[in-house]
DNA sequence: GCTTAACCTGAAGTGAGTTCAAATCAGGAA
DNA sequence: TTCCTGATTTGAACTCACTTCAGGTTAAGC
C-alpha cells in the first residue's frame, strides 16, 4: 500500500511515503486549495515544520504526486500496448488500462486532472521547477505514445487517415474527462466507464 | 466592450464592470491563484479595500465571472439551436456557436474550465454560496440542453439510440476540452477548432 | 442646497504557508 | 561502549495575501 510511493533512496525512518499517501487522500477528496498543509502533518503524526524536510512546499508535494501518477500511467500504457496489433485492439487495451486503477489512483488522476494548468507556468524555486519540468516531459511522452498508436493504426489502414496528433488530443481528452465526474460507488462502475469510453473513442477515430 | 458586463442595477459611477474586465484578463492569462487581488485594484485605480464594495471576496468575483460565462453560453446555445432540424444540423450549430467567441470570452471559458471543481463544495459565506448555486444550476441547464438535443436526434433517427445523457457528457467534454490548449495566435484558428470538434462529435454520436 | 446612499480609504487583523536556529535520534566507526 | 554524523524533528517567529474595521468622501436626485 505504501511501498509504491517509495521512489528513490529513502532512509528507513522516512515519512515521505506516509505524507504522500495522506496528501493524495486529502488533495483528492477535499481538494488541494481546501486542505491545510498542517492537517497532513497531523495525520502523519509530525509537526508542520517536519514536512519541509521532505518537500520544499505544499506545491512541491502536489507536483510530486502529479509526476508519480503520470509516470505510472505512461509505463502502464507502454506495457499493455507493446506489440499489440491491430491498432484498434491496442487502443482498447490502452483505454482498459486507463480505467484499471486502484481507488488511490483514481484520486491521483483527479488531482492531476484538476491541476494540469499548474504545469503551464514556471515555479519560483529550483526544486519545484525541476519537478514541473519532469511532469511536463511525461505529459509530452504520453501524448506521443497515443499519437504514435493512432499513427500506426492509420498507416496500417486500421483507422482512416487523419492528423494523428489532433486525434490523440481528442481521445486523451475523452479518456481523462471521466475523472471530473467519476466517483467510486456512483451510478457507473469503472467497467461501465471503460465500455462507454472505449466505444466512443473507436467511433471517434473510426470512419 | 464593458457594457456586456453590466448585469443588474448599477450606479453610474460603479467600477464593477471594470473590475470584472481586469479580473477576467488576469485570471485568464496569469491564473486565478497566481494573480494578486490587490493588482486588480491597482489596474482599476482604486484601493484594495474598495473591491469589497463590489465583491465579497476574490472567490466571489471568480464565481461571478463563471456564472456570467455559463449564462451567456446557455443563452447562445438556445438561440442557435431553436427550431433547427435535423438534429445533426442543430449539433453543428451548437458547436459552431461554442467557438464563435471574442478573445475575452476565450479567457472566460479558460477560467471556467480551470475552476469547475470550485462548484463541487459549499462556500463559507452566503453570497458566495448563492453565486455557486447559480453557477451549478446553469451547468445543469446546459447539460440538459445538450442531452435534449441528442435525445431529439435519437428519437428522429438522426442519431443511433444510446444513453443521451452519457453522450451529452462526452460531447460536452470534447467541446470544452479545447480551452485547455487553445491559444489565440497559436497553430489552430477557432475555425480549425470548430471543424475538428464538429467532425469528432458527429462521429461520436453517429453509427 | 441637502440628504442619502454609494463609493472609497488607511490602518489593523487573520491565517495558512514558510523560515530559522537549534535539538534529538539512530546507525556505524573507533 | 562511546563518539560522530547525517537524517529527522521541533517551537517560535516571520511573511504575505486576503480581509475587516471604523470612519471619511462623493455625487445623484429630490
């Protein structure tokens, strides 16, 4: 549950993973602006100031969460689409993977979705800016992956020929738009969502 | 230029419209969190405190901008789709209207898009909460309009029969997703956008 | 010209996020 | 064991936007 949040070299008594877990929970459920940074410290059982040992700022923590989820999504996309043909099968696999997520990952996608615009403008401090650039790079890579998938499909005549980058933008928009309204326990299950979006995207890129 | 921002009964020396104009400019270009409330006061040529004569808070101003744009969008949708048949023509008209906007309205759409999640949670003060409810109501009305359009189209066999509400959500997601990346003077014109999204939506709701 | 409400202001208050200087703790070297 | 070092933590103080307060100015309309 917590191990997945251990990214680099961590001391054995590091609370970094706990902080990330608590932050994902609060940022995702109550919203980033609405959650007090001090509350995260309370939940982890440390003073507010100790947070700054792990993250340069509240925003830096947010950016880290975003990078983490982008990285995971990219890797998963590559796993499930590698060597899959025809392209419509690969597209379906990518979409299925997008909705094959844990409750925590749902929260992370919601956080990501809600704060994409943060990636547009430079950050004041060096560490934050570095994390922003990392996230931007991952976004670009993900866009390239979807574009590549569609381009391959067009070349192989699985899809009609159109601007693959524009189409990737639209497909991606549809796929991520879900996180705006999806709620666990709501009227639609993730499987319903997969079916809905899968059909929609195939029609979108189809004839 | 400014008259369109005069909503209700305004004294002749009211600076409300000027404040809204300056806020739309800054919130849209620099982002809401990133723009200092005091800077708006400077630009309008009043002290910071005078802002509170017109808006209860920075957030109240933001909510007002959102309601204003939602209201405009809804009215415009109704204008251009009234009595238009067949449904695919009405759909095209609605999409064309969505991208027939002034530069200021582009900014307002960007603001709206970036802060939709603000409408999800209650506001602390009464006036803010009232504005939030107004915005929520308008969102619901807009969703109902698109749903209605699609439902009519399905009934008339212009579109294949599917869940009209789900399809409306997807079409709307596609239409508004544009404001995340569209920039005036960028590689695509609004006319290019209209064509791209129009085609995409027709395929989405089609067979 | 006077009244009244609209409009405006400087000074002070608030609260979340952040910085600082210093203390504690745990694991490895001597 | 004892000492050393870096990781971890802390309380107190600071900053900066946003906001409130208590009262002053202005102009529209009678």
